[in-house]
């Protein structure tokens, strides 16, 4: 693989402020163009993928992000799915989250 990928890596813990001022998530959003860029919410590290996607979609919408999609990989084979690969390729930001409730 000779292609170099440029970009930022933002690592946050699982206890970011989702209810109050959302300062950490605002910082995440400031790294993209909220009107044009895609956020891909990857629910691969949660026991409740549907609920997590709904929660973070609401949060990012309230923070002004217009284009939000979800990536739910339940099994290793799902990562080879063409639609999932396309979602990753088109994402401006991939938000990995881990939530157990």
C-alpha cells in the first residue's frame, strides 16, 4: 500500500458530554464542513447498535451536521460488504463509539 492517507485522529473516551454543552462532540464536528461532509457513525463496539445510532444521529443533527450515516458491522464478513466499504470510503469523519446502555 503506497497511498498515504492524511487526516486527523480524534480519540475520546466513552463518557463524553452527550447531554450538556457537548464541548467534546462540538470539537469533533469542527473538524468537518457540517453542511457538506459525511459523518459515519460506526456502531461496531456497542451491544445496542440501533439505539446508539439513533442517539448520536440526534446529537450530531443538533450540532448542525447534515449528512449522517450508520455503519453496523455485526460479523467480520460484514466488513467486506460493498455497501459498507462505500460508506467508509465516502466518510469525511468516522465516529467509533462504544456504549453498553
